[in-house]
C-alpha cells in the first residue's frame, strides 16, 4: 500500500453488468482469436530491431522473423526486466513509462474439496486475518454455484503474495487450509487437488498486472501505447488507460493497435502513390 499512488491507484473504469466465467478457462477465448492464425509456440523473443524502411526484425531463440510492422504485446514486467533488447533504444518517453509504472502481484491458490463446507449461495468470501497477518488469505471466491463443483480460490497480493512464491505448493496449500480452518473450523475436509500461481517468478510475465505507483500517471500509459515510426506498435493491458489490469483491457488494446497498423499501411500506400 505504501507504494501505490493515492491519486491514481484506481483511476481506471469498469463496465456495468455481471461478470462472465469461462467454465473451460480462458483457453476458449484464446483458441477463438487464434483460429486461422499461424501461431509460433516456444519462440522466446530476445531482441526487436527496427531497421527503418527495411522493416522490423524479431529475434528469437528459434530464428529471426522480419515484417514491415510488428505489434509488441510483452507484459510490463518483461519490458522492465530488459530481457528483450530493443535496437535502437526505445524513445525516452516510452522508457520513462516502463520505468515509472508499477507491476503488481496477485497470486491464486485454487483448491478442490470432496464436498462444500461453506454457503455455496455466496460467490465471494472475505476473511479478516489475525493481527500482524494483514491481507493474508483475506479474499476468496467460490465456484460452487456456477460450476457445481466444490472449489475455492484464495488470493494473495503485494508483499505476502510475492513472498509465498518461494514456498513449495505443499506449504502454500497448508497456509490456505489454515486460513479456511480459522474461518470454518478445524474439521473441514482436506483438499483433493490444488493449483497455485507464481506470477512474479514467471519469466514471461514478471508480475500479474500493471499498477500506478508513486510518481506514475495515467498519461504514461498513453506513452507506452504510442507506436514508433509507424513500424513498432504496442498493446497489452498496461497500454490501456481506462481498463488496465483486465483481460478486456488487453483485448481492447489489441484492437487499437491493429487499427493503427491498418492506418499506417494505408498511409504508406498513399505515400507511394503520391511519389509515383
């Protein structure tokens, strides 16, 4: 909390209406959008080189790809890590946005139980931890009502969410069950399966989402979204000023970048016609 901007930490917008749960996971959305697209998996990008009129080269550990225009959707945490080298270096304003915006952590622990022991009519369960354990396992979501399965998912953010990434799965599950025992009693059943996330440790994410820390402003998201010379374009939730931190924000940023690419192509074509 001491790192967040009091002025801008919740500057985003939200849509009206109920939330939608993908019962088969976000893969259904990804598969739909990827239909008919030649997607190259396991091609870790190491460098992006703007070669001017010759186009943009994307260097990976599996080879080099060249195109007239490239859309960069690297998470903010990856951009901050410097694991992908840009040549030439990114403009000052864009690098300042990368350095200035924050990256948050929100890790999940999803537990499958043999049966429900909580009131399945409620989707969200809140827990007030003991003194000195502020924020630990304070928020849970129940999937029992929408999925008819005895599943609870606990969230941990900030310092504690980052710290438990160094624990093994068994320790994390034990900590989660301990919190649930404080809420529902020590005779609750043991989970039969579990799934945990470690977003900060994931080299392809380096965090769960962008956030406004002290000194950052919403205009930095605009700077992060700006294309470079009509050849290098940027998308991702961190580039979305109104709906950052969300899947729909990331999707909308992709639509915006795609439209910019199309307009850049039209401008290039018109320029060639004028010269001829």
